[in-house]
C-alpha cells in the first residue's frame, strides 16, 4: 500500500499498448487493482488503448492535452526479436516519454517492459518478479500526490 492519504479525487489515465496483449493485459489488470486497493475511485480511472509501445508517446501526449488527468500511466511490452526494431522502439518510447516528463507538470509513468523474451515478460506481469503494473500504479499515486506537498505549509 502507498501511504498517500485519500486519493479518491485523483484521476488516473492508463495508456495501454495492445501489442503483446497477454502481457499488457496482465500489467493493466495489476495496475488498476493496485489503484483501486489504494483508494482510487473506479470512475476516475480511464483506460485507452494504442496499437504498440511506439504509440504510447502520442497516447500520453493526447491524454495530457485533452484531459484533466492527475497522472498518465503508460503500459507496454517490447520483446526483442531478430531485427534491430527492438532497439529503435525502446529508444524511441523511452526518449519520447522522458521528454514528456521533462516538459509536463503532470507525471507520466513508464510501465513498459523491455525484455529479451516472452518468459522474461511473463515473470514481470504476475510471475516470479511480481507485476510491474502494480509498481506503475504505486508510482503514479506517489507522483500525483506530490503536487500537494508544494501547496501545504512546511513543518518548520
Ligand atoms: C512493430 C513492433 C514490433 C516488432 N514489436 C513490438 C513489441 O515488441 N512491442 C510493442 O509494443 N510494439 C511492437 N511493435 C509495434 C510498434 O510499437 C508500433 O506499433 C508500430 O511500429 C507502428 O508504429
């Protein structure tokens, strides 16, 4: 559990890539369950879908521009293949989402698995290495609450 106070007023947007859907569905489910377990209101959780991880950048940009969300959680799974495509997608989505983090006040959470094979992905979406969707949700809650720290009087 994240010790973040009440979060039922906060709006969370999940942008989910449907490429490698078995994996991203498990990440999405873990993420939503963790948001709800920490007190988020189901009506304040929006889930939108994009084709692949590359499109997470545009999806997150649109969420930031067209909604009043308090955090955008990007979920994807990039699995290495036989070509350099993996490197290009990983590099592109990492840089693209980092640029959003650096330029936008609303937090953008990186819930993208970048793995060598399907087993490594399965290990991280509910397997031996936990569920990175859960971690993305916890991170989103903490970051969405950060804004209040700048508005409250200091303890001194
Ligand atoms: C094309 C492609 C490939 C080869 N692999 C993945 C992947 O492992 N994970 C993922 O999320 N998306 C992949 N894509 C799709 C790209 O992200 C993108 O949707 C297409 O290149 C179209 O822009």
